[in-house]
């Protein structure tokens, strides 16, 4: 949207508009809220932003956000060392923790494979994950990437990579809204997806056969039934 205000006001609107989930109208509303707000409130906001940038960083083990060297989950001796749940972003950990179903450790990839944006496996914290799996402590890896094309592509890549290590790899069960973001899944859906997670066994790499396209009626009438899928997940459609 072309700027309609002069100078500083428009600059502030433009800055808010760059934030995720903030459209031009919301950006304008927040900017005017700031213009009218008590200066002490704005100082508190600026200080909170500054503090977060100064103090908060990523956990050296899992990539979660923390103000210490280790995050509260890595530092908690009661958590299971034998299971690692792999997520795209630190905010996904919060979504999973809300379910209270999971008691293992986490690993944050820092995104998902996205060829259109030029994000490949080397841009994610996959090397760090492999390092954590090297001493034999971990017996199961749960892939909890987002249920969208990028999340599936990332899970497919990790399944192939981890299948050679003799570790049980599982993927969250269906039921999560497809195309969605893990952080927006409600607790019950996410909880069920955890309980019904499917173990993936990849004996050897097999060519991906074209799958039967479900008819609209079967999609509408039949609820997703968790099944153990013995073959790699289907590759996402290629972007043209
Ligand atoms: Zn951590």
C-alpha cells in the first residue's frame, strides 16, 4: 500500500506492516495507538523489545529460545532423553507442551525445506540433530513438522536420512489441518496426533509410485484413519 502519511508516521506504519500477520490496516491502527499512548507505556514497550533482543537467544542443544545456555526443557532432568521431537520453530514447542502429552526432548530445525525460497537442508539445524543422535541415547525421533508442503518435504528428507541410523522414526498422525501451521492446532487435535503417531519403516529407498487420487466423496465421508505406512511419504508436488 502506498504511503499516505508524512514522514515518521508512515515509516512506523511501514515497519509494523513488515511484521508477520500485520496487514496495512492493523499497521495503521497500531501506529496511531502509539501516537496517542502515554509516553511511559511506549518506553516500557521499547525496553521490552530491547531486553528480548539482548537477553534471549537460542538453546545451544535444541534451538529453543532461552535466556540461559540451556532452555528449561533441556535443563529439566525429568524429561526423557530417549525421545526427540523435531519441530520447525521454537514456537511449535509451546504448542506441543500445551498438550502435556509429551515428555521427551526437542530439536528445532529453524524452518523447513522450501526450494522456492532457496531454503535447503543445509540451512536447517539437521547437522546438529545428527550430532545429538550419534551417541545412541535417543531411540525415537518424532517428526512434528507443519502439515503443509514444506513440512512434508522436510519430514520426507529426514525419514530417508534417519532410516539408516536404526532409530525409530515416527510422524504425527493425520487429523492435523492440512496446509496449516502446527502452532495453530488446538490441544486436543495435537494431543491425538501425538498418541496416534505412526512409526515409519524405510527398509531401503523405493521409487515413489504415483498414488491413487482420492475421490471427493471418500475425502468428505471418511475421517482420516491412522495407518502404518511402510513406504516413504509421497513427495510434494513440484512447483512449476
Ligand atoms: Zn534446549
